[in-house]
């Protein structure tokens, strides 16, 4: 495992994808930007900017994930406006939702998820009316979006139509993966985010979600890796500070889904578990994983 790059201003960052050019793309919520990282050199450049910035300090927000449809980039934006415990935050002109990057470098809001969430509140208890959207994946021409606060998965068209396709109790859905027509999702689990409530599920049309693995604390992302294996990110041991706070530093792990439903930590050539500092997202290219940490450090994990 080696350090590939660093970006951002030190605030919490999430979200990544491999672009059509093979580069790694990440989001910067503090700057309202999308960055491009050369996977060989680690060189970081600004790909696009001008998105609403996050409104709450020491939290995720602003641009939090990115996906490409062909060569067109779409960016998921959250926690830029709304009400928390009934009190407004952010700029009401800034919208939470999915934005499309235009050829002239500007962004167009294509789905106002925040407004839809206010108009369609969830059944579980919540205190942020616009929700906390976390991850986005392309699936059959639409976008799947997790909302870790409203505890649901949304299906969003590129024309802005929104539907709820999966609903959970207080399980905090986070990362998404679409692989060979199958949809996988991670759950952080309720406070105190113990390993037993860190789960990987498969979403199935017409059926209830199926748990395929569990046993790692604060699961934050899932990806299909080499050999068709499923890998997940455990952010680590919760710091206990409060709702939405991250794991303790250097307690994260990269884990692999086993056939018996367990999650086994990935080890190096000497049999030692790979230690990660509060990972938030990952991507695979061949047998190499690119892991983004909460402080903007990108790690390259080779020969998996």
C-alpha cells in the first residue's frame, strides 16, 4: 500500500469514480469542485468547479460523489441547505441533488433530491429535512442514491423523476456498487456502529434486500474487485463523539466478502492487516484498489 495523492483542505471528503479516460475523479465539498487524479503520477488537477459548497462545518457536504454517463459527469450534492432540528442552515438558493456538468463548464441541477425529501419524509426518525445523500451509481440508465440519514435508496432519472426503491430502519445505508446487473449496498449500522451491524446487502427487484455479509464496523463502501470478489471498506471503530461522527484514526480496514458471509481483513505479504485512516470510498482497476480517506489522502493498494 502506497500513498498516491492528497487533495482538499482537510475537511471530510467522500466519493470517487474512475472516469472514461481512466483517471480517478474525486469530490471536494469545501471547494464545491471535482478533481482529477492521474493514477500513475498522482498529479491532481481541477476538473470542474462552481458547485454549492457544504454548509455545515466538520461534516460531509457539498459535492460528495460523481458518476459518468458516457463522457458526461453527474455530481451528487448534499447538506448545502435545509433545516436541522427545525432551524435553517445554508443558502436556500443552493439545492441538494444531482447536477450535470455542461460542455461550457457550468452545472445544471437535474434532480432536486432535497425538495423531494422534504415533500416525502421518511418513516424513521430524522432531524435534517433534506436528508444526507451519500453515494450514487448508474443503474439501467438511472441513478441509485443512498440517503444515510433518511435510511433509504432512491432511484433518480436524468430528467429529475425520483422514487424510493428500498427503505430501512435505522441502518444508515452508505456505499453502492452495480456489478453485472446486481446492486450491492453497505450499511453503517446505528450508533455505536458495532461490527455486527456493519453489513453488505444485495438489492433485488421485487424482493426484500438480502444480507450477504456482516461483521465489520462502520462499513462505508463496497466494490467488485479482482476475481469477481466483493470488497468493502470498514472505516473503523466509531469515535463516539455523536451522530454522524467518523471512526477513530487508523482503525479502518479493507475487507473481503467470504462465502460463509463473514468479512475478512485484507493482509499484506507478511500476513499483517492493512491499516487505513478513516476511508470513505474506493475504486478498482484490475487488481489495484484506490482508496480515498476522509482527509483527502488517496492510497493505492496493489496486487490484490
